[in-house]
């Protein structure tokens, strides 16, 4: 199991949450993520982390920082969705004494605090447009101006931004500046949801069992096989955060030292085994696993599988199959013949009749 305990990183920052000690790279999807992190981390490139809430975006940002040349300097984190526009500006850039009501003293912002280090901007898609313009200027000029001041102060900060919204759609809707998006989108990490990396579920669960078991002085706690299966079958819409909370809650109600399925009170959201919808991410992950196996004639295998599945789904109706696949009927006829899906070089017509296939 590849589990990073982050003891060294924790010694540098005592504010780490439990989730920040639980980076798991057991699933093939997560192992590829680790390889990407290790390639990106040594550079000073701006990083954009895209993923659902609870997938560990800050954790990935901290790991990038810990592997960078800036690791001995400050890692700052700011949730852009948690504060008003005025407060975010002060938090980012700092303010002078008397700059606004309640500013009884001057204060450095996170750009100054994290100088020579890394600044993580979570939920950057929620930044107000006015502040986006100011942030863009800081990134371009590498200097900040405190609220209430006219003097620019140079800063050297690596930016890691994160969002759970589609920034391209936000740009198209004029909710996010295109120039700022391009500035962020230098190195992009797509963080898969927990349901798409099932190999990480049980290692994470055991890690949280150990953490909370020690906190509660419970000694060794184990999962019954049926409980393990429950965790593997659940969809985890809240991702790692939901798994952590589920483990913590189950320990509080468990009567012994072995967790049972009934100790988990999971939400009413559907489980994985209840006919899940196939997402593009799931398809990509399946194709990546197939690429790892490197079967001969991989492209032909994938194409044949797609055509055969669609043909069977459409009850061997060529017109409907071609429409479903968005290809011409002639192309479909050729592919059906190539992959031997028509008897004796014949094809089924739209009305169910049989006609000969004429191939060039």
C-alpha cells in the first residue's frame, strides 16, 4: 500500500487536518496522479487542481509544496468562497492601519506571508470579478499593494488554485476572466472522485480507523468483510471527507472492536451497485486500465467493442446504430463487415431485410 503519512510535512505545519495525513496512492488512477504530482512539483509552474468537493484538493496542493524547492517556506491556504470580497482582498494583499472600519493596525496578506513559499487558493471559481482583476495584476507584476496603500511590495509566491466548478463554462458565462483562467491553467491536475478510484477506499478507511481509534483510546479496530464490501459498493458523493466522517461516526456507535455494516449510517444517495451512470471519467479510467494491459491491436479491440455494443443495443438496426454512433451508414456497414458482424457478407437493412454488402 502506498500511504504517505506526512510526518515531515506535519512537523512544518501544525494546522494540518486528519485528511492531510491520508494521501493514498493504491488505485492505478491515484498512482498516475502521484506521477503527475512528482513531475509538476519541482517547477514553479502555477497549478490548477480540478475536482469534486472532498476529494483532497488541498492535500494535493500541500504535497506539491512539500516536493518543491519552496518546501521549507510557508504554505498558505485561503478559501475564496468563505469570505466577502473586501475581506478576501485584505486576506490576500494585506491592509494599512485605518484602511477600513476595524483596521486598528496594519496587517500582511497571504501573498506577503507566503513570500518564497506557496499560496493555495481554494474555490477560486468563486472569486468576485473585481478581485479577479486585482489578482491577475499581482500574478503578472509579482507585486502587491495593501488595501489603503499606494506602495507596491514585490512578492515571490507560487500559486496553486483549486475549484470544483468548470472554469471554461464560467468564462463562457462571463463569470470568470479568461485571462486569469489562462494564467491559472498552466499545469492542470484532474482529481478523480473516490468512486472512480475504489482501490483507495479501504486503505483510507483503515487509516481513519487508526487515527480515530487512537483518539478514542479504543485500541485495534477492524472491519468485518461485509462492512468492507459496503464501503466498496457505496458511491461516496462526499468523497474522502464523507468517508472520514462515516468512519468516525461508526466508531462512536460500534459496540465492539469490529465494525459491522449496520454501524455505518450512510446517506440515502444511491450505491455503486444500483445501476450507476457511466461518466466520462469512468470511461477514461477503464481505457487507461486497458492501456496498461497493452493487448495487441488495442484500437481495433476498442472500436469493435463500441460497434458491437451499439449494434446489439439497437437490435441490429443499422440506421439506429449509425445514428447512435454519429457515423454514416456506409461507414457502419464497412465496420460491421470487417468485424464479422454480418452473416456471409450480408447486412441487415433498416426495415429488417437482408442485402449484400458492397465493399470497395
